[in-house]
C-alpha cells in the first residue's frame, strides 16, 4: 500500500489552521472582496485556461502528437525540458490571487490554486506522464529570498499536487545557489542571462528519475529550463514542467 503521509499531514494542518483563521478573520475574495471564500465562485469561473500548445516553447518546432513522445526533448533543439503544461492565463482574478499567495503570505490560497493544476493534469497527455514521474520538484528560491518570505509558493503548489498520490515532493533536489534579480520587467534574453548557471541539483536525489518541475508562473521558460538543465546534468532521465499560469501575451 502506498501512502503520502507528509503531504497528508501538511494538508490536515493547513485545513485546521484555515478553519481557526476563518473563525477569527472570515475569508474575503482576493479579487472582488466578497465574503466567504479566498477566491469566490464567480471569480474562479472567470479564470481562463491557457491554450494547449504542442510546440517546443524554445524554438517553436511542432512536436509529435503521440502523448508517449510529448515528454521527450525537442528533436530539433534538444531542449532539456520536455513537455510543459500551463493551467491558466495570468490575468483577471487569477493575477491578484497569485500575487497574494506569492507576496502577501496568503497561504490559504495554495489549495485553491492547486485545483487548476489538478484539473490540467486530469487531461491528456498528463495522466500518462504522471504515471512515469518519480518526484515533484518545486522551482527553488534562493536561501535569502526563502528566509525573507518564509515559504516557497512553488513548493506549496507541488505539495498540494502530490496529496493523494504516491509521488514524493523532492524540495531539496535542486537549489538556486546564486541569487538572481527579479525576472519581472526583463526581456526574454535578459531573463535567460539572469538565471544562467544559477542552479545545481543533487545527483543522489535525481539520478535515473523522471521529474516534474512545478512553478507558479511560466513566462519565457528561462527559469524552468535552467532547472531542467541542472537536473539533467545531475543524472535525471527526463524533466517535465508544470506551471499554474502564463501571461496572455508573451
């Protein structure tokens, strides 16, 4: 029998903590301020799914439709990052919700937002890919940023995604060992240069494994791609990517 005790325990503690907070501070929608939920049903329904893309996000090559090959590196540019899925567009009600989770300490939003990732992974080709995945790897923060914020929003999403599965969250598989400036406002080339060579992975945790990187926002893919390079260099067999949101125009 397979269990996921760490994720289940964390989920239980989160639910209990949220229950106590709700008694003292009733939740209000982060978008419209309506009482009752952190993201009300009306706003949640306005979140638009990201369009499905079967092209390499690096060079634009049309990828094969066969779901068993979607996770392979691009045959043209040999991108280290295989299939990438994005749940929704980073606009409308989703944008303030991600901001509140990421910068305002609204941890209660993590399970709410994880539902969009779970909905995405319920559709092809993700069930086939998830059966091959040996670990969820959150895109890491630098230790100084983590100390300042107190948590990694990508790790919260990865943990929520792992609950109910047998797949562990490998939050020490990769580290951002050099600090980087914020990617916000940078061009695609500046983003790539900003994160180049800033990650390293632990061969003892990744060698021979199929891994799924998890992040909150996928813009150009520079950060996730550098993580994939580090994981593959450390011995990972394949690296896939999953993000909560992407800008409507990139």
